[in-house]
């Protein structure tokens, strides 16, 4: 079903069913999500990548950063005395390639890889035992689901079905069977049109805590911006430290404020940077 973006035009003659129209009217009747305040100098800003900073594409390898984003992030990181980190399920090297020439502090693979300082050493948590067998079985499951796309990130594997949304039920059932036989050292978490195998206990909240323990970050107000279930641990940890959770779209629970989509996130960041420049 077509869901209207916030502020988009709804044409009642474009083929929706009566039920679709009723749902669309309900969507439009909901109170608009509160927009967040502008970024403040005492913040430590944690930004998810896909679906938050960058628009989601049909396949993860087709995602691109829009012009001007690297410059905006560089300016914001300066204004925040370096307290800006990208926290993603992607590998750190992929985060860096997508955001080049901006060099972020970053946590990748849900907190399994870290670049604590831009240009610093890449740190990796050790792989749990049983990884090879868990990977083999996840890959075998993907092979039995033609139309899905397997993204191999080493320590984590993601199974995408964005290009075949009609497979959602079949993929969900296969993942459920896989989960029942998964060793406790691993978990499968649902993301947007994807499921991800990862070592249990890794999550974006841990990444936030690790940055917040650094000199220069300690005492700042953590603000986490994210768009799906894998960001909810980041939200919870930010709020537990007196910070703010900002959801993108409607999905992640526990948000204090919401922005409609990645374009709105980029616009909010750009306007915050302009505010900083005018304050100087
Ligand atoms: Mg995301």
C-alpha cells in the first residue's frame, strides 16, 4: 500500500482501495511527530547511517551520499569539538567510503568495530567461537530463498528481501526456524526488510557507552538518531544517560522526537550548522 509521506499530496483517484484510503486518512489524522531542537554545543551526536543519514536503496551496494553531506558533517563535528560518531551495522571501512572525504569517528557492525578517533586505529572485538558454523548455516538458509540478497560483512551477515517484499512471510518463517537452532552466542535481529545474524550482546547502545567514556565526550548530552529496531538500544542508552533519542520515520520505539526521513535529517543537520556559524 502507498503510505503518504508527511506533508505529501494525497490524490484520491490514483487507485487505492477503500481500506487503503481509510488507513491513509488515519495516518494523516495522527498528530505530527515533534521535530527535535537544533543541535546544541553540549551534545555528543550519534548518527545511524542507512535510513538516517542516507536514503535506502534497492540494494545496500547502491546507497550513495548526497553532495554536501561530508562537508556538513565535518562542520558539525568541529562545532561539537569532535563529539560526532556514525554508528551503523555496516563495516567501518564501508562507512568511511560512503561518507568520504569526511572521516568520522565510527562504530561499525553494531559495535564490533571501532574507529574512536578519525584517522585512528581500527579496533575489533574478537569473534565468538561457533562463528564459522553459524555463518555456514545462515548462508545455507539464504541459498534456499531465491530472490533475497545476502550481505557478507564478516562477523555479521544480513539477509535482505527489499527487492522481493512478497517473500516477507517465507523469509520470516525460515529465520524463525533458524533461530530455534542458533547457539546462544548469536542472535538474529530484524531490521528494515532484512534480518541480520550477529554475535549476541553487540548493539549500538554499547557503542554509545564506549564513546561517552572518552575524555572530551564524558559529561556531554548523548543524542542518538536512528531509523530501525537496531537503533533502539542506542535510544535506550542515550536516554539512560540523560540524553535524547530521535527517530527517523515511524518505526523505532522509544524516540523523544521524530524526523520524517533521511532528507529531513540532512536538512536539520544543515540548519543546525548554519545556526552554529551565525552564533560564532
Ligand atoms: Mg538505519
